[in-house]
């Protein structure tokens, strides 16, 4: 609970510093989902130790193949921090020069996320919320199964 309260106070501080986008993320993830997941985990924790964990090789193969695909996908990106990358030569100067007069928001990051990319930010928030609800639903289904079986491990 102290972690959730700390996150909520941090979100209020970010609002005061005109970083509304960071405050919104901190409130949703730090004070919201993290606290709910921690309390839910504590509620589902049992006093008996479960059976030893088995490694599923199929899952390991999927993780390795996905990791390799992600690394291969980054091969065409410009070097990290390059001043010649498209974002640094075209997009960033536009936002730096015109964001205050076009949006009247003093923080450039907030102006970009709330005004220029408002629908994108709304979509990202919806995805995070949906993932959180999905996790909570899965935890609730597992808990009900456990109660029906008499309190043992699933």
C-alpha cells in the first residue's frame, strides 16, 4: 500500500511539474495496476509450497525465436543516438520550434503526446487497461478453480 501511495504522490508531483503524460502513466501503472496486482498476489498466496516447477521446452523455443526475430528487426534501424536519424533531422526540430505556439503546452513531451499524438496515446492507454483487466480476470478464474477443487494447487 505504501508503494501505491508513493506512486500517487509522484503522479501529483509530475502534474505540478507540467509533465501530465508521465503523471498519467505513473498513476495508471504505479498506483493502479501495480497495487492491484500486488494485493491480488498476496490474496492468492497459499501457506503450502507447490510442486516443483517444470520447464516447458516449447515455451523456451517460442521465446528464443521471438527474441531472434526482434533482434533481426532492429538491424535496419539507424545507430542509437545518431544525429542523422530521421527523427532528429525532421520531426524533433518541428516539435521544438512550433509546439508551444500550436498547443500552448509548456512541456514539449506533453504537447506531443496529448496534442499531436492524442489518439495514439489513447490507444496505448486502452491496451494497457485491457491487459490489466485480462490479468485480473485470469487470476480470478484460477482462484475460483482452486476453491472448487478444495484449495489444492491447480
